[in-house]
C-alpha cells in the first residue's frame, strides 16, 4: 500500500474515532479542509511538520499516522 494512502486512512480513522468532522480537524491543525481531504484520500504528500500538526490535533502520536493496520 502506498504510504500516502496508509497515512490518509489512519488520519481518517483517528478523526472518526474522535468524532471530529474534517472541517473541525482542519481548523485544529491550522490547514484548509480541502487539503485535509486530499491527505485522507491519499492524494497529498504532507510534510513531517503537517503530520505533526495533525497528530497534535488528533491527540495522537506521529507513529499512529504512519502505522500499518
């Protein structure tokens, strides 16, 4: 599985587990909702800094975003 797809699926699963909408998570991570959507669909290649902001907004570890499930 492509790493971008894996990260996207993990972000989406964590977001849903925390009951957050894309809009709310994007706001918490200071990014545009369409960019977050692209990450979740595996279309964007986020930097490590963007992944760190997402992890913080999701109250998760950076490893949780890249872990194989």
